[in-house]
C-alpha cells in the first residue's frame, strides 16, 4: 500500500512540475505536438511466398546460411530430415555454395545469381536458411 501511495504522489508531483514548466516556458502560446511512427515504411515490394510442401518425402532440400554454429546444427538438421524422410535428398552449404551477404533490397549481384542458378540446376524443392542462431 505504501508503494502505491508513493507512486501516486510521484505522479502528482510530476504533473504539477510539467504544468508549471509549460506555464513558465510559454504562458500564451498554444502547444502542438505531432506523433510519428517509430519505424519506416517498407520500400520493398512484397513477393508471393512459395506454397508449403505437402511432404519432404522424395524432395531435394538445401540447408544454407552461416548462422550460429551452422557447422554443427546443419548436419544435424540433415540427419533428422533423412531419418524421418529417407527418400529426401539434403544438400549442405558446402555442396550448394552460398550467396554470402545479400545486397540491399531490390538489388542483386553475380554471386547471388550464381547461387540461385545452382539451386535451380539441382532442382531444389526447398531451402532452409539459418536456424535461429
């Protein structure tokens, strides 16, 4: 109860000081405030996301990305997929390469194009990129 009262007294003092400051600072001026969003608007057009695969059975999957401990987690992801879907083919980054860091949104470079071509040439059905690291 004492904590609640202290909080209320603090709020009242704050409001009093706030009103005193505004009266001293501009006794005859009207104050106008604007509120802006703390985030910008997206300039990248949305693209259609590929539909979800109905199964991983018989599919070709690439596990890519240089996320936290990828050298440990990516082989484990591959093992888990093959354990549950033995007819799947799983490629690790060492086999398919990488686009490294993507350039700014809406732009591309030769490394990105080469990586995308490799995935298409292998007829990859799905890509797992990163793993929460």
